[in-house]
């Protein structure tokens, strides 16, 4: 699963891929511990790309306000392939790119679970494949929600966890947002990012508490005589 991520880098270069500019308050978000139910910055296409701030925790658009439908932060690619009703409509017509520059995962080791911050070697902002919805609210207010698609882990991530978020390659960003894209094109875009592009390092358990949203959350920790950074050889 993907339960926390970061977005602390300037968005300018990534947004230029879509001919977009962020308003001043979003240009450099400095988020070090984004948690479920919090706002996230996304790109949707309707039909032209635009920025949208959403709540992380997908509720399907067909859910009645009084139905108490639980929000879901991740959508398993297997559920999309099986055309499960919960995500079927969003996969067909409400796809989004959720911006990040890293994510956290907890590795089971001696003494418990240890958090790692994982990203791409070329650093900077990348896009998770996401789904979005606008469920009806009882008071008539707008509420836009989203989920991150997850995949079985690639060789690199398998050393930390058995799942990983779907990170879109640059050419696949436009495919994912294209309302006319066919299912085969979309599933091809969801292939795991190559292992050799990824890097990870162990971080402090500060990140365990979502109230901690600090640069210290992503700072590498080391054991005596041992670096914590993991890279493909």
C-alpha cells in the first residue's frame, strides 16, 4: 500500500509538461508527511489539464451522503482489472495524476517496522496514477476525493514491501489523463517503474505520527559504520 508521501520540491518543472503554472501558495508545497484525509495536489484533464486540490481518501461518486461509505486511499490495480464497481466509473472517466517527490513504506525487520523514504534517483516531482470522484455531500458542499493506484512490488521495492504506488513515466502522464485512452493503453501505463530508477533510505520514526510534517522526516538515519541509502548496483 501507499499510506504516506512527500511533496517538498518546487512544482514548476513538472507542471511545465502540461503548460501549467501553480498559484503562489502551491508553487513549493514543502510537505514532508502527507497523510490520508489531507489535501493533495493533482492534475486532471477535462479536457485540458488543470490543477485540482483533493482530499486523499476516495469515496465513489454514486455513494449516498447517508450511506456511511468508507473512504479508500489506495486502489489495487487488480481491482481495476477485475472491473470492481467501487472504482469502475473513475477508471473509465475520472483519472488524475497525484504529485509527489517520494513516499514512505515500513519494512518488517528485527525490533519492529522501520520506515523508509523512497523516491527516484533523478529526484524532483513525479506523478502517481490516481482516480478521483466527487461524492454527493449532505450539506451541498463540494468534496473532491482521490486514491493512489498500487501495484505488486518491483524487484527494488520487494526488499521493503510487497506493494508499491504506480509511478507514471513521463510519456505515460498524457496517456493516463487522456479521456479517450483505451484500457490496454492505461494498463500499459501502470507497469512498475524500473528498479534501477529507484532509491531509498531509512528514516526516523518521526514519520509514524502524521502531526510531524518536518524536513527531519526525510533525513537519512545511519547505523554505526553503515549507510542507510539503498540503491540498485
